[in-house]
C-alpha cells in the first residue's frame, strides 16, 4: 500500500495537510545545510520535518511537490498515515463495490430471483444500506494493518529480481490463495458457532437468496475477521507489491462473483456462486472462499443441486419449494424463530 499512499499524497493529501495543519516553524539555514548534507543518492530529504522521501517502487515515482514539506504532519507521521489509509480503503472500497456489484447486477444477476419465496421484501435496498454502514468500520480495522505494512513490517518486495527465487513470482499467487482459503474456512466456520453466529454472522445470512450487493453486507467485525488472512499473509511470506494490490482487487471482485447467482462453475474444485448459494440456503455447508478443498476435508462440503445449472429447472417452482422447505428446517435448528420478512420486493416490479 505504500505505492498507493505515495500517489495519493502527491496528488491530494500533501496539499490538504499543508492547508489544514501548516508547519509553524522552519529550520535555520545552518540546520538545513547540515540536514541536507546527510542526503543519500536517489533520496530527497525534506528539511522542515527531516523525513526522507524515497520512491515506493523502482518502476515509477510521484515526486513530492512544494506542499510536501509545508505541513506540521510529515508523510511518515503515523496518525496521518492511518487517516489517509482509512479514507483510501473506505472510499475506494465504496467505489469498487458499487461499480463491480452494479455491473454484475445489470449484466449477470438473474432478476428472476426476485420471485423466489425466500427473497426478502426490499432486499436490494437493505443489502446496500448494510454494506455502506459496515464499510467504515471495516476500513478502520483494515487501516491498522496497512499502517504496519507501510512502516515496513511486512515482507513486501518491489522488483521481480528481489523474489526469493525466480519462480516465486508465479508461485506467490497459488500460495496466497491456498493460505487464505485455509484460514478463511476456519474463521468462517468459527463464525457459525452458536455463541458467535447470532451477533456477528447472522446479518450476512439475512440474505437467503443474495444479490451482488450482498457481497459486502456484513457486520463490520464479521467482514474484517474474514479478511484477516489477506493481511497476515505478507507478514509471513514474501509478496510483490503490485501482486498484493492486484490480489486485493481480485478478492473484492471474487466476493461479488460468488453472490451473483449465476451458476457457471459446476466444478468439484472451485467454490463458485453455486456452492456459496448452498451456504446461504442451508447455512452449515461450503464455508470455503475459493476452493472446496477444506470443506471436503472438514466434512462440510455440499455439492450444488444439478438443477441449478440448467436454466429450465434453476428457477422453477418445484426447485424453489424444495429449497424453501429444507431451508426452513435448517434455519430453525440454527437460528430459532425466523424474523425475516419475505415478499416480492419493489425491485421486482420495476423489471417486469
């Protein structure tokens, strides 16, 4: 995230902080001369705060403007970094959520789902509301990890030549997927423990037949808990900086993908939308994020119904009634009385 932070500082935050918290004192000419004498090649030393600017990546840079040294809070000041990273995660998260979820909703999501007996009244609006309410809390917690990363505690590397060995530039991707998939499986399964479920995870299970907008409609602690493995990975294993940014974007898109209701991946390996629909319908199955591996090993895998992969049976009344009957039985065992309000939503009328 140091690359993203450097870009945002140069383009926006340097001027903001110089305006809001201007520096009140400057160094004398002798201090400035002494300070600059310690500059090393390829770095720029800012005399007023005595912080060293070095490009976050060797591939390109965003040199600081005159505003960079006109604030009392220098770029390496931890509270400033935390605030900036919180805003970046929150605002870019909202943008990515709306762009990707809307594209999925318009071009992929089957609007016939509105007619499903377990689709909630005004569900679309409620999903968006819950996501927007949760995102600031998730962003605060995520920013804590990002500050540690920017401070240099994680094992990020910049140039491809800096990898432990050349093949690692490719192996880091499957390693990341396997590690996070394993950890999320157990975290997700733990969130279904009776002592935790109703407080933290039930808000996400409110959506029995989710839309793409349900992808981020979590309790903030629930959403953050399932993201912890993504942040822990670079503290344990080397990870290239741009690979991390790409994976972070991929994770958010994948989360939307598995909630879009388009059952393309009839795969025994990939935990796609069909597998995740089984989780929302029947609660105690398919906890995995990317693969079915850990569900199979943990005895919680449920193969998606074959009817889901055929258009003529996917949305038929017989299939829906069968789903609803089983869902009601399991729901009572897991939650007790069902407090959801079912019914055709306003959105359904609009697409007729």
